[in-house]
């Protein structure tokens, strides 16, 4: 069969049977259902939502670590030790070391 003849037959059949004016039942609902339901969200709202979801676990971890550090403290220093003297010795250790070695450039 010739392609042009087939084309003419199809056009004649289509013109002899025009489409109806009625719309299929629930056609509009089916179209609306296929539309995307969520709008595209921007990057900042996604980031903010993730941070809000992470707030509760972070607070729980903070409380657990705080309780752990509270119970695992080292004993208090003895009354006879002098913290200011220990601090002074630590700070001045580098200066004393430099004076003792007497570097000459």
C-alpha cells in the first residue's frame, strides 16, 4: 500500500468521526493529581529544617557529656598546694630555659 494513499484514508476517517464535546469523567482531577504536590524549596529552607531536626539530638548529647564530665572529675587539689606558684613556674619555664642556654647568633 502506498503511504500517501494510507495517509489520505486516515485523514478521511478522522474527518468523518469528529471528537465529542464532552470531557471524560474526573479528567480535571486526574490532571491535578499528576501535578507535583510540593513546590520547589530553596536551599536555605532545606538547611534550616535540617538544623532544627538536629537541635534535639545535639542537646541530648550535650547533657550526656556534661553529666559524664561532672561525674568523672579529678579530686580537688590539696589545701597545701599553691596554684599561683604552679602557674608562675609553668609560664616562666621557657624564659628560664632560654637564659640557661645562652644562644648566640
